C-alpha cells in the first residue's frame, strides 16, 4: 500500500514520509490490515480485512499524535502484525522487532491489494505520446469553472452549464481593463473569452482567446505569457482576486518534477497542453488533466431523516440511474436535497457496484444530473499487475508560486 493510497484512504492532501504506517496480520485465519497516518496533530486510523471496506476513525491529539502512532504500532507488532509500508524499518528496529523490508510494489503483490490505480506519473507520460512535439504545464485549480466574456465596455460570466454568474463591480472593472489591454496588443480582437477557475472568491485565469476568429494565433504558452504581461503594472482594482495560472514549457522529466512539486504542497493536479493546440470549442484532445486524487460527480437521490447519509447515483449507458452506494454528509455542511449533484472523492469502484470510501466534497450547481455518467468513474477494482519501476526523477527547479 503506497503513501498515495494511504492519502486517498483518509482523504489527506499530504503526509510526511515518517508519519504513516501499514501493518498486516496473517496469524491463524486472520488477514487484517491496520493503517495509521498523522497530519497537523490528527491521528487517522483504518482497519479491516484485506479486500473489504475499512473502518475509518480520526482523533485530534496535537503533539501526542505521532507518539500515539508509535505506541499503537508497537502494540500491534507484539500481537503478530508486520510492518509492510511507511515508517516500518527504523521504528520496528527501535521496538526490538524484526520485519522484512519490502518495496511498495512487493507489498501490493503480497497483499493482493484489490485495486490497480493509474498513477499521476503514468498519466503524464501518456500526455507526451503523439500530438506532435512540445508541451506546457500548469497547476490544476480545484474550484468552479467560470467563462468570462469581456470587452473594454462590457463583461458577462457564466458557468460551464451556461448559468449566468453575477460579478462584483471590482471584478467587472478588472476584466474590462484586461480586455482593453489585450485588444490594444491584438488589434484584430476587441472582445475576449477568459477561461477561469473560481477558488475561494479568486478568479484563476488559465487560458484566453478572442471571441471571434481572427488571424491572431498563439499556442497556450504564448497566450498565457501575453496575458501575464498584460496583468503586470496594472492597478490592483480587485485586490488580488484575479490571477493568471503560470504556464511552463516542459520536457517529460520537467513535467513530472512540476507535478511532484504541486503534489508535495497539497495541490489537486496539473494540466498539460500541446503547444500546437489553438483555441477550439468543447473538450480538446490536446489538453490533458492529471488529478492526484480522483473525484466524480454523482446525483444524490434520497436520505434517511435520522442520518446524514444520502444515496449516490450515476447515469448508466441505458440512461437509467445506477446506485453507487451512500455518502455521509459532514455535520458542518447544509444537508443537500434529493436531485442535487455532488462532487465526491473515492478510492475505487467495485465493478458494477459501490464507490469505496466516498468523501463528500461539495454540491455542484454548475453540473446537471445528465452529466453524471457512469463512464466518468475511471478507477475500477481490477486484478493487480506488477508496475514498471519508474525512472529516477531529475532535480529540476520549478517555480509554482505567483
């Protein structure tokens, strides 16, 4: 069980190398896993039989979290558990117990862990196959997609579903000024589309293009660089509420290093674009989105009034709703109603069955129920296959801050 799988299990964005452990017990008829991780003073634990749904718990222990992990691990070792992942070797040696050091790949094979997940690095490699030479990479932002159409005199915003979105006066002024500057740089285009992601009231621009076809063409990297130049030395009308997501020309090795830097600081993922790609409507075969944690949109169908749990459904190939299990709504979140669309994080799905360890993230007003299709669940429980050892990562410095 790898660190990324442990992070997915608990819904954590990051875990230090010495702050997690996976234990396995096979004494007698037992075949049990016990997993622990520490983050920000919280101790997260999960246990259960191999291949079954695990029971999750968490405790806010502050500075006692890591010592408690060590103590619990030592108790499990005395009961016959073996460390098979995480801090293992050094901690076991301190406890006076011997364990066999194994790689994460060997651990997966020994346990026959029931899911083979495509890794982010494999997805990045796929993005470099075909479509001509040249790629640029940006950090993927986790928010609501908002398309803004602006000129020097007017501005309008809409969600990906076409729903109109109201903007504050400061944001409108910001985009009008940005459109005016872009029109001055590109005289053939007076009106512009700005493709943005709205995260915590900040509009992150990750692309732009003229609203009407014209002779002007730049690849994604050129468009972002021009946009960045237009943003420089501009009065901070919206107080930092409009930002450009930096784009970087990259090789495969540099793309992996950039992705690792984003992952290490808790980012959602990266987006790679082919440098020969120009603006086009709808989804593009030249844009590759790589997410470190998998999510899917589901339709919430019903709930029991005495429990904060709702049934999840997706639209199958026949157009009918297929049940994919239940998800618990956190107590600090208003209870959704039947028919709402929600984004959930999950570990994997049993073929034709339920999502394993779903975590409610948010209600999505910008997505319709007809868009919650079954084929968007991409992590399916499959037999384990021995992965190819990745090549060592080169040390390439990448700046990911604004």
